[in-house]
């Protein structure tokens, strides 16, 4: 089928230009000011902005084993409603994705149920290096290493294992960096002093700046020693920013870094109103760190914007026995673009820069084949955005399986109207079209 989109403001590769876009058989076959050709369906996009599909390099969709929180099907629908056409999902499920067989089972599940394009990280543990080294770099996004424990607790803390992993693995290694000893020492000190009922604002004191920097700097040292392709996830402190370069193009970097929307949008003052709902690992920190993160995003020390989408049930996030039994994680994949647009409306970031960091950079960083840009012969992944539209977030328009968002009752501006995934109209103003699933991502490595 040929789709012709007329008169869209196309945001792509640093420019905004009014033009038409034509797709056929899942690919973009034309971008021009006035496309005149036969077509099967025309969409008048007058006044709407056409953005490349967002690529979220860090999500937790909870399947298999944790499907009371989320499923691949439910969260992929939420993703496309937010303009996210491709995602990379994490291995801390039940059982953890630590073998090639379990990894293949997740891919088979996504092929049947994921409306968005997909890839899955292979998980590393203290004793599965042989399985890790079997991973195919052409069709798997990378290896995930928890250098600090979090939900699912796949901690890799054996120094011999880490050394061998960084030395022998030829794939991109993505790390969760928080020093475990520092966190545990802080937890014990705060528990002894305050008991189980800690104030939520103490979370960034327990999962501290020191814990983040100590682990991130260790990962960088290992990567430099072995020339490892390292990608550090969810940077949350100003102290870590000097670990990253902005004097060379992204494609030449061996060490890259991700910023998650919640570390940019929230700060520690928000614990007073949001409480457990924004408890996440690494912790959301002070305004000082928040401001530094935005600066580093704009000057390209931080390369990618992602979500670390991590749903838990409402009951789990309101555990009666308090801080130590309330899981960390926030559902965000549907609302990441409006979160970033809030900075655009405040003139803190351009629309072109948002597209660069959410669409182009993830494709370049992970060497994704023919996605992340609006180019002829690339996959037709894109969304149509109404910059003026507003919507109150409610249980009627939240598509997460867990049924809640930290933005419930709040007005968001800038709403995705339609999303195309590999040429398929997957979402249109609250309606999902499930007759075609997303595609498995492939990589040019």
C-alpha cells in the first residue's frame, strides 16, 4: 500500500521543512515539496509535525514472569501512542534473559505481540560469559550489565567476571552504574537511624552521587583499558559528566551516555508531592544536578534521551511497609515526548534537538539499520504530532498495563495523532491497529 502524507512540517536532521512524504511496502520512497503520484491513501497533515520514530534504548516490559506489571503487548501499544516506534528491552525478567534460548523466546514472543519494532538485550551475570559471547551483533542490540542491583537483582559484582567481560565482549555493553557497597552501606546507616519508614527525599542520599560516580568511573576505566564499546545508562549526576566527551562525532565515540527523561524533568523537590511514584534507580537528584544534565545534553556530552520505562502496580508503589519494600521504577514510555516538549515550550531546547536525541542518536549509537531518520529507502517509522493539542492524563488515555502515570490529572501539551511502524499505521487518535506487528531491529555491525 502507498501512503501519501501531504503538507507536513518534517523535522529531520537539523531542519524543519514543509514537504510531502510517500511510503510503500514499509519503506519511505519519496520526500519532496510536491509529490504527484498514484497512491492508495492520502493523509492531509497540514499544520502537523512529522517526526522520525522515537527509538527508546531502555525499557522494562516485564515479560516473561512479571506480567501482573506489564506485558510486551501492552507496553508496545503505549509506546506507539507516544510516537515510540522502536525499543530495546532489558533482561531483568523472570527468568532473567541469561541464555540464548531465553533470548530467542523473548524475540518469538515480540514477533507475535509487539506493535512496535523491538530488540532485546542479552543479560550478563557472574557466571554466564560463554552464553554472552554467543550473542549475534547483527540482530541483538547489546549486552546489559547491572554494576549495581536494581529491580530483578542481576548484579554483576565479580571483578574477574567484569574484567573478562569488558575484554572479550565485542558487542556494545550497556551498564547500570551504582556502586553496590556504597548503596548498601548507606541503606544500613539510614535504616539504623530512621527505621523502615524513611522519607522519600532520602532516596538520593542512599543511592548517592558517590555511588553513581564510583561505578561509572570504574566502567569507563575498564572500557578504556580494553577499548570496549561502552554505553552508560541513565546518568543522573553532574559529577559523572566529565567522564564523557563532546569533541568528536557520536559515530566515533567508544564511550557514550544516556539521559533519561525523569532525571531531566523531575528533581528532588518533587518527592514532596510525588513520593514513591518517582522512586527509581538511579535516584532523581537535586536541581543542581538537573540543570547540569540539561547543559550536558545540549553540548553533546550526553548522547541519547530514553525513558527506563519501568512499570509497577499502584499497590506495589504504595507498599504499606514503606521505603525498603517499595520497588523502584516509573512508567514513562507513552509520555516521554510531551515531557521533552515541555522544555521546548520553555525555549530550553529546540524541536530539532529533541529529534536528534530521541531518534537520530539512538540509531547512530547502536548502528541500527535504516531507522531513526526520514530518508528514502529507510523504514517508514514516524509520527504526526500536533504541537498545539493538549490532553489531561487520565485512566481513559493511559495505556500502560499498570494503569497509572506520575502525570495523572495533569495537562500535557503536544500530542501524537498518528504513528507509523515499518510503514504500518499502528496508532490513530486512540485507536490501535493490530493487523501487523513491528519488526525485529537489525544492526549494521
